[in-house]
C-alpha cells in the first residue's frame, strides 16, 4: 500500500480518540520495553555488542559499492539472478516479470517491509496475480485492507474481536457457528487456511534482513516459520530487498543477529534465522528451482555521503517505535507511512519527499529514548532536526508559525532582552493568576488551554533564581 | 544499466570512483579472514558446559530435551515421547546415514518412512548438523539427506543432535559448515518451536511451523 503523511496531524488526533487502538497500545507498549530490557539484562556484553554492530554497518556502508558488487557476483555464481532496481516502479515491474515468466496465479509472501514500501500487493493484484500474506499479522491486515501499523508487530493495534470478525467474514467455507474459545483457535484456523495456499503457490516472495556479500546469501528472521515455507515450497523464490542490507561475511551478520532479536522482541534469538543461497542443488529433495533477488535503491544511494547516511545502519528492529512516547500515543497508522515511529520519521521524508512528510520529523518530543535503545546507535533526534531545518528552509510550515519562530529566534539571540522579556512575563502572569493559581484561557496559547489549564508561575524565572543563588553562595 | 547507475550513485555519495585495486584487495582479505567479533562469555563454554546450556536454552524457548546414551536408544525415546504427547506413532525420517542406522525394527508399532515430509506427516525426525549452546539453537543446513520440509511441515519436529556437535557459538557452526565445502543452499538456525504473538501480543506456539520441538541429545557415538 503506497501511503502519504500529509494528514498526520488529523490522523494523530483520530488515533488518540480511538478507544480500540488505545487499548491495544496500553497492552503492548509496556511489554515491548520490558521484554527488551530483560533480554539486555541477560547479556552483559550487550552494550559492547552495540558498538560492534555500529562498526560493522559503518564499514559496509563506507564500502557499499564494493560489497554490493561482490554480493551480486556471488549470487550469480550460485545460480541466482539479481535485478537491480533504482525505483519502486522498477522493482514492481521486475517482480511482475518474474511472476509472469513462472506462469504464476498465486504468490505467497513472507513479511517484507520493502514490498510495502513499493506497494507490491496492489500492483500484482491489478495485474491479475493474487498475493497472499502469510505472516499472521500481515494476513489479517490483508483481509481488512489495512496497512501495517508497526514494522515487526504489524497488527498489534487489532483486538481479538476484530480478528474473529474478519475471519468469519472471509473464511466462508467454514461453519458460521464455530466458536473461537481462545486466541489459539484463531491461530489454528489461519494455519489451516494458509497451509493450502502455501502448497498451491507458484512463487514465494520474502524480504531479507541481511545480505552476505561473500556467499551471495539472503537472510530472513521469523518466528512463525511462514517465511521458510514461503521460500521452500514454490518453484520460484523472489527476495525483495534493498541495497543497505549487505554486510561482508557471515561473521558480520552473526554479530548483528546478536543485537537484532534482543532489541526487537526481547528474544535472545528469533525462532527461525535462515540463510538462502541460490536455487535447488543437485540431489536436493526440495527447495525452489529459481532464486531471484530484486535489489532496490529507491533513494537510499542518495543518503550516502549526506547527514542522513547514519540512517542506512538501521536493521529494522522497531525498538525506536516501541519506546517512543509519540508513537505510543498516536499509533502507527497516524504516520501515513510504510515506516512509522522515529526511524520512519527520518526515512519517510526521503521516500515521500519532505513536502509530503514534513510533519513527521516534528512528531517527536526529542526525549532521546529512541537513540538510547537503537542497537546501531542512529542519532535519530539529530536526523529529525536536520529535516526540521530543511522544512523551515523550504517554507513548509504555516506563516504564523514561521513568524512565531522568527520572533522567538530574534529574542533568543539577544539574551539580555530575552531574560527581561521572560522575567516580565513570568512575574506578570504570576501576579495575574495568583488568586486561582491557573489560567483557563490565555491569549496566543489557545492550543494549550483548549485541552488543559495553564498553571500560573509562582515567582521568578529559573534563570533569575539561578543567578540569585550564585550571587548569594 | 541499473547496476552501474546504482553503484555510480553510491560512489558519488562517497565522493570517489571505484576503490583502487589495493584497497579492494584489503577488503577481500577482510572478508575471507572470517574475523570473529565479540563473542559473549556464554558462547565460549567447554564441552560439558555447552551441552548443559544448550539443553537449558532449548527448554527456555519452549522446546523439550531428552539425553540418550546412544542412538540405539532412539526408538524407545521416540515412542515414549509420542505416547506421552498422545500423538499417533508414525514418523517421516530424513534419509541421513546416521538416522538410517537407528534400529527401528525394535519398535514394530512405530510406522517409519524415510524421505521428504508432506502436509500429511504429523511427526518428523531430523538430523542436526550442529547445536549452538549460546541460545539453544539447532543448525539445519539443507542437503539431499536433510530436506528442509522436514523442519517445517510436521506439527511435531524431533531432532537428533550428537553431544559432540553442540558448539559454543554460531561462529563455530559456520566454521564447521565451511570445512564441509560451499555454503549450502539453505541453512536454518532454529531456536524453539514456531510461534506468533500477532494476536494481542500474546504468545501462541505452532504458527506455521512445528508446534512442538523435541531434541534428542546423543551422548556417546552411535
């Protein structure tokens, strides 16, 4: 599903008013953080491993041209085909061509954010090919025609009743009187339905968490095993992935795996970590005959050598969104982007253009939690700040905000005036509000007082008090 | 061509052309060296510690473990496990030489078929190339004698691993793989049975892969 972030402000308000979503967020948010912390606490070397991970990704990106070349040559040597795609359109066309050549009617899909990024499902459907998502969360979203709201827990915003309702609506062949006693019954039904699809599919499409240059391998990480069935059962396996995922060798990949699952789900290791290299070998009793890699750029090469290069380290663990107070309040759909949360707020302006996505870098309190949990230490708040600067340079904010910011900047650059002004305001408001202790309405602060009272200042400004304290010390 | 366009765009970003030959040689040497990064202490144990930690982690991740003195004890261990789980005594066995030596004739009630699992097989018996103590992980590389479907399709997966093949860390397993030749087509690292927490963040076992993972650790040689 291709998306746009222009409506972020309205969508955020909707998200906060959505009782079902708020219930799901309240359930998930503390769990994500708790599980990650427990996994980190179990591994004394975790902090040191983060630095190792940063070093590996920085090395790979500083030599990305070289390693991509080595990777592609190794894929071809193992009998696979690499399709280099500059744009989302190129990638969609490449996948369609492979599916057509295979005579495919149904394709199964493992979880892949890059296929979301390029809007692959809608495109295949429009061209007469039925894509079926097999990750449980992605499957229900496909039934409900919703985009994912999270990059590793795509459907965590749904409540159990919604699962049941969608299954009853779509699985018409099953008895309408059946009862879902527990969550396990929902899972069992999906497993049964998807098993048949797996066995009938002509092409299997997966993403990749890592690409290994030396051996030309693609690596997927799942817990359900759907990615493995997707790439093992059909005759053709297509990996849709992007250029920044390449690392030099298996040892580099293994080091990154040590921080990935711990940061993501709080597992020490995901259930299935699978390295795929080419198609079926002589004597093999199973596995795909053809192996294709659709290798997408889509603006990533343009980040190399810029202040956004650090973003290319991202290994898509979702720790940043799991710990983000803004994400936790508005949910993933509000962002209107393939990648929500802090990492998405840096990436989306690159993918959609800053004009369409200019709200997203502002969807942060800059509390810094995202950076502090990022396994590859991406300075996310700083990168968002870079986008805010570009937004200002391009005059993308409302006129009143620009003037307001300009006025504030004029004062901020004149400390004496600034201190006098704030002091006058603090003392003045303190006197005016002394009786009630708060203001229900304030000129120029309607955005604040519409939802809550503004407390009246109790005395002087911090700076004045500090100066006073230093003088009397 | 797109390859040149993408590589060219990256090089423009890096503000250089293709790397000089000597630097390419340095990178090739770095790649081929297989330098190990930081290995956690728990991935550096001795043989006894490795087997104990491996078993502990398999169980932590909702698998089950049985330790057998030798492979001849396999049929008894398998039939009693299946009986306890109330599963019909019928298994598909990977055509691996070690598994072909198991004396199944001792247990005539157990139906045994060697080959690739289909959607109708409820239980598989697979051979592990290695175990990794660090996280209780099984290493299952594809090969004619180790079909991938046997890891995935049955509801219950039973996996045999020799105690001597339980290695300290993932890197040990990849060294061992390289000793055998080229990278296999498919290498699965399996840690526990299949699961999903997609429904209300609540963990349920048996999403698409096996719901049960039972590991038989063989202490002696067969």
